[in-house]
């Protein structure tokens, strides 16, 4: 029994060490958005607001897809990403409302802003809510669709 517990502990320890907390529960999301907009204006990029929670498996899959190629390069070249913690559907609700994200349809949910803060797109139909059943190409298509046109 002790051997089994030791092996189980050994197997799960690396997995626990690799767990990444995407959504900072202590972050000031309003300030993060302001900073992202300033950066986006300087770098001629758009801003993606990613509403979700660390408990959300689909949010974790989206984050993995964001950081795989070719998505990682597309994201870095064209966007400033802001991960917004929604807690247990009890945090940053004002931002979800402001950016027209219907949280009742699930997360992750994305909004795209111009560098000047204008809402260009918000997921109103839970498009990525079942991200675990989608492939990375769906994220690539999204990033390609909403990146700013060259020279703008």
C-alpha cells in the first residue's frame, strides 16, 4: 500500500508542478485591459479578452491551443491577450457585460478590441465553450479572422 501511494505521488507530482494558472484571481482586470490597450496602440495590435476560470477544462485547452504553433506566432504578432478571471461566475461580471459576453453560455469566451478599445467582436453563442471537442485549427481561423489588416 505504501509503495502504491509513493508511486501515485510520484506520478502526480510532475503533473501538479506543471499546472499553470491562466487566470489570476488577484489581478485588477480593469487595469490589465488599460495596459493592454496602451501596448496594442504602441504595437499596432488588437486586444483579445479571454474570460474564463482555472477550473474550466475548456479554458485550459484554449490556452494550450493559443500557445501551440502556428497560433502562438499569430497571437504574438497580432494581439495582446488579457486573461480575465470570472471566479465562480462571480467576478468581473461588469467587464463581461461591457464587452457583451453572455457568461451564462459558458467559458471560455472571447472579445476582440481595437487598439483604441472599440469592441470588434464578442462571442455571443458560446463558440469556444466546448473547446475540448474542437481542434487547434478553430483557434487559428479565429486569430486569422480578427487580426488587424496590414498597415492598420
